[in-house]
C-alpha cells in the first residue's frame, strides 16, 4: 500500500533515539538508511560490552548527541560513547536482592527516559530516580509506592518499565498483579521529583477515596463494576500499568495500558460480577494533572491475564476513506485494536492471530462476545485457551514503517489450560493466580506433542486493510521486539539466539548473526559522525523462560550471555568462544519419600515455579533446581530456602510462608525430579 501521512518523526533528530519508542508516537521507526537492502551484506559487529549478570535484558538504549544511555538487569544504568562503547559513567541503585521475589518475570528493566540533561529510571524496588546525564550523579530519588493507600494486603510492587516524560512530568507505573497489587500511575515533577498527581486504575475497598485525581471516576464508573465483597478487597484487584505508557502531543493525552485482574480467578476476585474496570483497559489522562478523559476496556471480566499493557503507537491512517489520528495496539487477547486517539471511539478490532475465547467483537461498541466455556472460573471446567496468558503478543515492542504502511508484530501462539483452584487462598509470598497450578506432564512424548501447538513469527500487519501482509515463521515463540528503518529493513532478535534483518516489503531474510544467547529486547538505531549503528541488548528473559520450564527449552538449549551488541557496516568485532549450552545434569545420591514429593510439588508450583520453571525445569535464565548442590543436605536446603543464604543473588527467604517440614517436602520433590 502507499505510505500515509506520518508526523511521528518530527520530535527527534534523525541521528538520535531520544525516547523509548524513538518519538512520542512510539512507532520505532528511524529514517536512517545507510544500512539498507543493498548494503546489509556488509553489516558486522562493531563493538560489544559484557554485562555483569547472566539474567535477561529487555532495555531499549537511548542515544542523544552521540551518548548512549541504557539500563540493565537490577535497574543499573550506564552512559557510553555511542561510537566506541567507552563507558562514561555507571550508576547502581543497589536494589536489595530479596526484592526479586516480588516480581513474576525476572529483575529486568526496559529502559530510561531523557530530558533536559537528566536521565530518569525506575528501579525494581519501586523508586524513580533522576541522574545527571553528564556525570551520572544522583539528582533525586522518590519512593513511588503510596504507603497510605489501600493497596491490598500483599503489596508486592515492582518497576521494570521505562518512564515517560510529558510536559515536565515524569510518569511511571508499577507491576505486581500476579502477586497481589492494586494498580496506579504517578506523575512527578521532572526537576524536583515532587509528586504532582496519582491515578489509581482500580477502586479501593468500600469505594473509599484516595484523595487522588482518580477519586471521582473510580467512584462513579469503576466501583460499580466490581463485587463489593470479592477477593479483590485483599488482593488489590490488579490493573497495574507495568509497561506501556504513551504521550501524544497532538491530543495532549497520556495513554495508560492497564494490566490484568488480581487474582486471575474472576469468580474469586469479584464473585463473577461486573466488568472490573479499569482492568485490561486503555485509559487516557491529562499529562500535567492526571485528569481522566476516556477509557476503553478491551477484555471485560478478564480471567486469562489478557493485559492491555502491550506497546501502543499513534498513527495517521485512512479509516473508511477519512484520515484519522488513531491509537493502535495488538494486546495479548489476539485482536488488533484501532481507537480514535482524541476521543477513545472504537474504530475496529480484527484478530491478528488465532483465538478461541471470543466469538467476535461488536463492531459498534468493541465489546467481545465471550465464549461461555471460556469463563473457566465460573464453569469449573478446564479451558484450553488460545492465546494463553502469555498472549498472542506480549511486551516485546512492535514497529511501523511509513514506507510500507505495515505494523510489524512479534506474534506467537502459546496455548494454556485454565482451571480454577477450588481451594483458593492468598499467599503473602509467591504468585496469587487462583488457578490450578498443576504443570505440564513431565513425559517428553507429551511435551513433544504440546510443543507442536507452540509457535512464533514476525507478522507484517496492514492496519488499513485489517489483515496480514506476510509472516516470517520462527523456530520458537517469545522472540524480541522490532525495529523498522528507512533502509527498508526490519530487525528482530530471536529466542533461539539469532539477530536477523528482513526486507520490510516481503519479509525475505537478508542478515543473520549468532548472538550466542536468546534475545527478547528490541533493537534500535542511531548515527554518530555520519555512521549508522544498530544496537541490541541480548540475554533471554521474562515470563516464558522463567516459568515455561521444559516447554521453553524444547527449541532453545542455550544459557544466557548478557551483552550489548552494536553493529555497523564493515564491523569486524567478534564474540568470544564460550559455553553455549545449559546447566549440565548432576545426579544426586539422595533418596526421596514419594508422599513428601507429592506434597512438595504443590508447594513448589505455588512458590518456586515463577522463577525456576514449571515442574522444576529451568527455562535457562535462573538455576535448574534439579541439579542444585543444595539437594545433598537437608540443612543446606533449609539455609537457602528459609534462611535466605542467597538473598543477595535474588533468592529471598520463604520462612514466613514455608515451615521446615514444607521446605523438606519441596526438597523431596526436587530430588524426585532429579531421578
């Protein structure tokens, strides 16, 4: 199709990448074209930097006037000479190791914000910090958690998303819905760090006011959509804005991508009553005041973890023959949404992947016609959902090219069985989903059959026609974000370890580089002294490799090597010869009690699975506990699990929820899995 009006590049110099999505519209398109379909054959590694961890990396580096600002795991920040990789400064916010247990998906960080010589970063333990861009000196630090508010009894709050800056206000949300949290977004003065406004995305128990800008709309619109006596009164209800926040200078609105309900179990959460606003919604507010303007809920009654937190972008497109300024999103639920950016008017929702939870979307209201059997918490039956909780598209950013008119989506298919936990209770530590945590069978033959339904691909989506233009199949799901460039190229890193470039016109692969590790972060591009570079953080991470267990390992056996890779034409750097494969099995001499192992399986799935993998099979990011040396000693295992011996490495103490006998049950389960 012919290119359409496009204004998203007007806020950035072509050589720079000064914002999370490069420009305010977050299209992740750069007009740089030195690297193009004709020169791509000369692309090589120019320089690289090893990070100080083997954990996952998810950040988008920023580049302003030849200086790169990037974040790494554990919320660390560094500035580098963007042409050479020389480190200018580093900053470590010293996030306590025990905080790792509060997050579902590793201690990752998706990047910084930059404005007027200041670098802004959210830390995994809930702080927002401002650093001097020249020196890395701390200018101010604020705790983003409102400790005087009704946040739920569990209060498991983290930050791994990138802040956004709009009209002198730094805007940040929080994560934690899987553990028990109540969502909110805060706006802080960019110069002083003073709180300017706070918007809660879920009402307080009893409709109590928070003395926040959201009080009025929560009382009149959101609270009536919740049961007054549901489990959300103690779990917080969810609705955390853990990733996508977008500011549109044309409409002067900030769009908040609101997450899932907490717990997932709709029957427990809200007694099966109401739509539960603003869960799984896009909410538009004013940047300077946080004042509510409009909302659109994509998934009412959410019980599949169908967040609306996935990346959004602004486009100017012809809709039914008329140019419209629109907000588009491909959220987890499998539909590609288009809304009027100013009013929130629903324009369209078309499936971009196979889905079986909704019969369709009402063309006037945008409301889904939910398949009755998909309401698993109400039926009590098992629902084999497609997409599953990891979505048809997760957090990895999509990109748009004005040269093709296509939106490029890192799409996937990861089906999942949903069944209610009939003995639902809320844990102070560990995930609180309200679903049967029975994992996938350990039988490799069964896993092999299940894996046939697991896919990943690069999808070129025509938003005007409402259909796919082409797709590039990948070996596995959970691949990296997308970059589109003026060189008519699309770049993507893959979970299997390759970094690839394709023709933006037809998806033909033109470049491949072996990164030695899985990739989930998105690439970006910039120019210094007339030379174009492509930068990418590598190191697999996030929910699938942590929780996915054996399913995540079927087509990916590598271990993490966390690095920053930077490419340019005629680059001649190379990666070291190094270990490429996962932790080797070590057979234990310990025996196990079958009854204790059965009990331990239940506790493991509740408290340990989120980090160490389903059925005790590591996805390759954190240690595989089947081969842990701690299994050899009852006392040693207790020291790690209950006494916090490895707390500085992100392994918290579970003494408040696990007694010595329960911990020994888990040890027996792990020994059984070793055998």
